[in-house]
């Protein structure tokens, strides 16, 4: 009798435990938008998305109209930048000419110059096509507390707006709402807003609305999550929507969301309580700093405790299908002088300097979050969107060439190996590289031409597993050789 036979009962129990854990985990896609625009419910109308997009394009044209001025605004040059001082105007003009005529040659000869132009061009293109990727109608946060009839009216109006945007094809990729906490005394109000919103949306929309997400703030107990999941199930059944259609995201803003009363990490239990609905977990740095007793001037997400919370999110939920999201960045990019009236040269300079300070800080914070494994964040205005996309594009483009080369070489080796490596270092490294390339392509940092460097086709990025992608290629190669042999 073999060891496997002798331990059959224990091995069967292990298999059942692993299968149960896999079934209890979330099954949502990793590829969520890189940002969420948070909009107070009373400020939402049918023109909000277009207005925010116009605001983003205006901000870029006014404060970063060309690649080098944009790079300067983001802090790429200067004392703390990576590229020294900005080049002379003649050099800028020559780089612009080369990027427009042969960007690949510029990439080969001066990758830093290519990167500055590529980021600016991609940001411009993104803001023209669809600036707002994700929208959350907010009934908490800046919305505050209102009379019940007023919040009912705003919930009704918001649902009608989202339905109309969807009908006209003008809505973001994903939409949703943030209700008040499922904690006393706000629970009845949260449930009422959710019901009014969903009932109105179901009546106003034709068919099932796509990509609908509920944000649950100030989560502290698994029961808050499981109860909300049950409410969503009841609403789905009421309107004939598919079970599990409305997804959830949890907002970590309190210490009990990180550790339970026994000192255990609470995050996995909170996600499991969503019964497969949880697609994202967001870090609310400001409220978490308040819960930890930090002073107001250090509650901006840059305190070491915020980094500790980011690390806990990654350690607890990294490698799962749950997207991790950072909080909003520093101060809004806004000048001290209103620009709806004529300004002096000094006032315009003050505004420009203020916006650039905010942009540099936001750019640094977003890059820090990306390096920490948090691939999404929240924005409050259109003026923040150029920085959001620029930081993402820079993050991926700076790393893409090396990652693409490694993935191509690893794919070639794994496809031609005698035995498919399912468990070794190559499989694990291939998975990390595939996830990186998938994110880079999904957010718009890399196009089809660059994807070719990685040796993968766009449709292959739909395969979440590197091992299964290699296995499919091996099967295709075998079938191709058998067909060729039959023809011979």
C-alpha cells in the first residue's frame, strides 16, 4: 500500500477543505477601472459625467498642455525627479517631432523622452474618449445627513440619471452608490436609500443595468456585510435580476475592520461575508487616521499607519480576485483665485503653482499606492483625472519592457518544455508577469503593438491563469502538428 493510500482519509479531508475555501471566495474579475469618481448625490445630474470630462480636459490644457510642461507639473523633473532638469525648447521640439513621426525609434534611442510623450498622449486620448471610468453616487461623506424626504428625492433622481446615461450610452464602465453605514443609528436610512435607488433604477432602466456596485462604508462586523448581501439578494429577486448581479465593495475606515475582538485579521471574514459579491476593498485613510487618534495634519494617507493598513490589505487579500483601492489623494488641485473672472498675471501664476503642487503630491501618492499593490483609487473632481491616468500609465510603461521580455521568454520555454510546469518557480513568476501585463493593457497604458512584445494576444489576457494559458498553447501546438501530419 502506498503512502497516498494509507493517508487517503486525511488527503480527502484536505481536498474538501481546499474546495470549500475556493467556493467561499469571491469570483469577480480583477480588471476593475483604475479610479472611482465619488459624486455627492445632490450634485449629480445628466451632465455630470460630461462636465467632469470637460473639466479634466481643461485642466490638462491649462496646466499641462504639452508633454514636458505636464512632466514638470507632476514632478518628473527637478530636485526629486528622475530625469534631472527639463530640456531646452529646441530639444523639446525635436523630441516632439520624433515622437510624432517614429515613436518606436524614439523609444529605442531615448526611452525617457519617449515615456514623457507617451504618457501625455495616452492621457489626452483617455480624457477625450471616456474620462470617467467609474462613478459612485455618494449618500455619505460630503453628502452628510439630510431630511428623509430629501434623501429619498436624491436617491430617486440619481437612479433616473444613471438609467438615462446608460440608455444614451454616456455612462461610465461601472456605476453604483455609497450608502450610509449599516450601523445604528443610520441603518434604517441606509436600507431605505438602497431600496429607493434600486427600485427606481429597475423601473427606469431597460433590462438589467450592467456593472452595478454598492459601496458599504465604515465596515466593522461581518454581520454588516452579510446583512447587506441579503438585502441585495431580496432586491434582485424583487426585480428579476440575476442572483449576485449587484456587487459590493467594502470601505475600511475603522480599526475593527482590520482586527477583530480576538486580535485576528478581520479582512478575510468581511470579504467572505459578502457571499461572493465583494469585488473591491477600499482604504479610507483619513477616517482610519481619526480612529487611531492621529492629529488632523497627518491624516492624509502618508502616515506610517496608512502604509501598515495598505500592507495588511495586501497580506490578507493579495492574490485573491478582490481589487485593493487606495483613498483619495491630497488637497484638490484648485487655485486660490476663482477663474470665472479676469485674473492678473500674478493671480494666474498663483493658481498654476497651487494646481501643480496638488498634482505633484497626488502623482507621488498614486505611484506609492501602485507600488504598494493598490491598483485603484478615488477621485473627487475632473482636475484630478489627468494625474490619475498619468501615474498609472507611467507606472506600467516604466516597467513594461522588462516584464514583456520576461513573459515572452517564459512562455516560449514553458510551451516547449517536455512537461508542463504547474507548481514551480516558473509558473509562479509567469502568473505575476501575466497579471502585470493584463493590468497594463486593461488600463490603457500599453496598446496592441506593445502587447506583441510580451508574446501574447489580447484575447489570451482573458485567461486568468498562466499555467492554463500555457496548457492551451501546448494543446494548440499539438493539434496543429497533428493536422499538418495528416495533410502530409
